[in-house]
């Protein structure tokens, strides 16, 4: 087997593990209050930090995971042609640099607070970020400027994607339990 056949599943697992929830709700509220006093420079730095450590680049930056993060910042967050194929269909990492160009900060704050996407995007992790952290991520992505091409279009479950893609073969859901008698 080639190195790539081992690398892609390993990257998928690492990407999902890196995108776990940021903090419990009580801690998130405390962080939000403390972060409201952050300067613009602090918000920008915080946004870059979150983008770097939360796994955003793992999917949204081509070659990032494969090179151990050694992709120039000028190439970050432009989306990826690697599809994620499973029972939901096939999704592709969005070009976040183009996506935020169509949003002002208020629209981003609403969008990211209510984000619901298809797998494997861990939208729950984005929704869990504090307001200050989401604002920082927005400002950082905006600071990079527009670059790249729009992401490939979602494919429904009955359409097979062109390579490259990761094929998620999932076990069947557990059988429903019968309600208790009574």
C-alpha cells in the first residue's frame, strides 16, 4: 500500500480530533467577557492562533496536514479539492477567504453562531467559540484577502465524486430499542 493510503485516513481522524469543542458554556461566557477588551491587533492574533490550532487549515488549506503545517500563510484557507464522501453525499472544504469577502462582521457573527453544515465539518466547535474568538477568526481570515477558487459543489449521496476523495464507510445505525412495556 502507498503512504497516501495510510496518510489520508490518519489525517481525517486527526482533523476531527483537533476540532473538538473549545470550552464548556460557563467558561465560554467568562472568556467572552474577558475578551471584549481585546484590541484589534489582539483579535487578529487570536484569530490566527485559533485557525492554526483548531484544525481549520487541516481541511481548508491544501497540503497543510501533509507538510506538518509548512504552508505559507498566503496560501491558507483557500479550500481544497479533496472531497469527503459518505452517506450525506460529498462535501468539499470551503474557500473561507472568498466566503468572508461576502460578509460584513455582523453577518459573520450570526452565520458562525448558527453554523450547521454537512460532515465532516465540526460546526459544533465553531458554534462553541466565544464571540471574541469568532470575531478574531473573521478578522484574521479577512486580513488574508481573497484568493483561490470557489470550492467544488456538494454532491448528493447518489453521485460518485471524482478523485481525490476520502470515502467514509460507516457502520449501520444501531437498531431502535422497543419502548418499555407498560
